[in-house]
């Protein structure tokens, strides 16, 4: 590369010198330099003599040669810069065209790969469609992110059992009641219990004008539907005791009289404890009477790791257990497996 550049520079310099000699500008410059040199020689000769004049003539000649050399060097540099800019532009254009051609050639494969990767990512966040089929009921499709113990809940409700869902906070117990109502095609009524929840909020009341006001529990009990009693272990023991008759006999004394339960009245309650009172996590929970617990089928609701996006290396969902599966019921909650403790159904 260096040899080629030197050859190019020599050729350009030769061309410049040739053109310089032939151009009218060069002749004008030489004429001007000759005049200046003649004047300088004449002046020096007059003042210092012949030797001084010869020295001045020689200096003027050297000065002319240096000017010509500088002009030739500038011309060579200009030509090289022009060629370099042209070469760089050509290289950039070729690289851009090659990139476009490569992208166009690989576009189908690239688009297919992107679609496959996006589908893999969305598969972990898209809830699967759950098909619910129960005897004497049409098949229902649920596209919600359902909990893995939902089939167990639906089985208990179809058997006309009142269900108590027990699990830590945030496991989706209340949402599972919504999914169960959708699967059964029933309306959902909900009520959250607390230590100060009055009887009138559950059984209704008469106002000062003699008008009777119903409640979500009354509407589900009389007209059918799924009744959600949230935070059952946080309710007042007296209020829960009043519910025992309605759950056991399916007949309830409301403010305006006795009402028999509708055929499609189903009750789901949620709790964070098993009714043995508060613990270090849920310190404000009430101990539930055995007569109340006897009305319910208890289903454990663990953390569903599939809904949290946790998967093991073999693709199966992860779970954890706080006690051995062989431990007896009542020795502590099993948050890692969908087991249940079955008691007498409240029919």
C-alpha cells in the first residue's frame, strides 16, 4: 500500500510540475520573480558590488524553488484527500448495501425466530383455558388465571357442601370463589366479616319507616347464588353462631321472617387459620366453635407457584410444604400441596 501511495504521489508531482511549467500562471509567477530578482540584483550591485549581487541572485533562485516545491506538495495533498474521500464514500455505500441484502435474505427466518421467542415468553403469562364439566351442567370455559385447587372446590360445591378455604394471605382464596361462581353460572354475593360486623349486615333490618332491607347473604340464600363470607375467622363468635342454623337446616330467620334456602345456594368462606385462634402471623383471628367448623368442608389453599411464574428445570411447577405429608390433620397447615380435610357436609 505504501509503495502504491509513493508511486501515486510521484506521478501527481510530475503532473503538477508539468502543468506548472506550461500554465500561464506559472509564467506570470516566474516573470514576476524574475523582475523582482532583477531589481534586487540591480539594487544590491549598486550598493555592495558584484559579489553581493551574485549572492542575492542565488538567494532569489532558492526562494523560487522552495515556493514551487510547496505548491507541488499542496497539490499532491489535495489530490490524495479527494481520492481518500471518494474511496471512503464508496466503501460505506458497499457496506450499507451488503447489510441491507443480508437483512432481506434472513428476514423470514428472523421474523419466525422472533415470533417463536415472543410466544414462549407469553406462554408463561397467558392463563390457560380451563374446561369445567360437572354432571347435569354444561361445560364452561374459564380463561382466567385459576388456582390449581379450583377443581376440588367445584367438586365440593357440586356435592352441596359448604366450603372453608384456608390458606395464607394472597393465595387467591377470594378470587377462587369468583371463578367458582363463573364456572357454575351463578351470581356471586360477597361479605367481609370483622369483630364488629353487626347482625343486620347479614340478616337484614327494618328502618324507621318500616322498610325491610335485605343483604347479600339474603339474596344468595333466597334466590340462589354463591355466597362468599370473607375472613370467617375474623368474625364475631355470636354472629357465626347465628349462621349455624342456616347452614345446617338450610332455613334462616331473617328480619321479616323465616326463609328456606334456594336449591342453588352455595356458601364459600375464607380464613387464614384453621379456627384455633390467632398465631404469630394472624394475631387478631378468632377461635371458631366446633359447631361452626362442623358445617364446613375445609380445603387447603397453598401458594400456587404456577401463577407466580416459578418453574423447575423439568418444566413442572414448584411447591413447598411446611410439614410432612404424613403428619396428622390438625398438626399445622400444609401450604405446599392441595390436600383437604373432609368433615360432614352441611346439607
